[in-house]
């Protein structure tokens, strides 16, 4: 469902229309307005962390003017700036994906099972990032783990629509 909402896959039935400030946004341009973090999303294994971040922010705008160095500090990964992504643990990879979603200027942030592969400390980091995320962005979280949702979340059980 998230892939349909963020414009990656077309719906099998019906139509999705995107608008921003009462202006239609073509589906082929929706990528300019979204950030995505999923466990199955790939990072570039041959890039170092610093290269991955620089590449990403050549295509997207950083939220809040954050620099690459500041982002590595916020991820607690400054020690890994020259380490290849291919040598990262699954938890480190997930932290990078989440940080890219949280710190990219976006109108919508999609998080699919955001706590996947995070240890306790990294999960607390995720909760802190979620609490301090862009207040103007719509954040959509798909998860079966209630701990991954903020306290004030509006929950939608898609099973109720079967």
C-alpha cells in the first residue's frame, strides 16, 4: 500500500491524485515531495557513509540546513564516515535510511517497519528522531509494532476495510 501511496506502483483499482496547496502534482513528480525508509530499500554498498550522504543530498534538499557532518553526528556514525555501506550492520543501515528520511526536506515521510534491525539504543534514537521530525511533514508509518508509533498518532487499521 505504501508503494502505491508514494507513487512507485500504480493502484490496481481506482486512482490516486496528488495535490500541494490546491495544485495538482503529477505522479512522476511525487518523488520530489516524499522521503522513504524501508528495511528492503537498498543503499549503495560500494559507497562510504559520507559518499552515500553526499550522493543523496545532490538529489534531495537537506531539512533544516543540516550538513553531512552534523547528520553523521546525529546518527552516531561519525566513526564510520569512511566505512563502506556494504560493511555496515543491518542496524546501522536502518539508521542511515531513517536519517535520510527524517533529514530530507519532504512534505510526506513514509516509514515501513521503522524499528526493524534496531537494537534498544538505536530504537530510542528512532523515537527521538520521530518526536523531533519536521512538524510540517505528514508522516505515514506502516507497522505491526505499536511502539513504533508516536503517542499522538492517528491509527488506521487497514484490516477494517476488507
